[in-house]
């Protein structure tokens, strides 16, 4: 069973995010699918926990990757969505 959205296959994850119609947690852009950014990187313990992921548009994601957005400015996927993504996940049954 998936405990975070990162636990499921990437194509399924993308479909879920698209169906949810989420906007970027930083700027609100929602014209297309965004990206899940690892706030504190991938080398930490529990790197794929929803508290370490932030849903960003491609532009904000690039800025975050380049260090142009401070960690504390990012909203975690956990805070933005919580476990609501499971409502869109068929494999959860």
C-alpha cells in the first residue's frame, strides 16, 4: 500500500496530480502538470515523505533547484494536499 504519493509509479502519480487540478504551491499556476520537488533534497532520511515534497510549476521548480527560493518559502505536499490524493488513486482499494 502506498503511504506517500511518491510510493506509486510515476505515470500514475502524474495522472493523479492532473486529475486533482492542483496549482503550484508557490505561484498557483495550474495550466498543466507540475513537478514534485524534494525540499531538503533526496539524500536525507525519508526523502520521499510528503513533508519533504512540494508541488511546483516548472518555473518555480527550476528556481527552487537553483536555490532561488528558500526552503522555508515552500509549502509541503503534506500541508497542501495531505492524503486527499488517495481519493484519486484506484490502487488504494
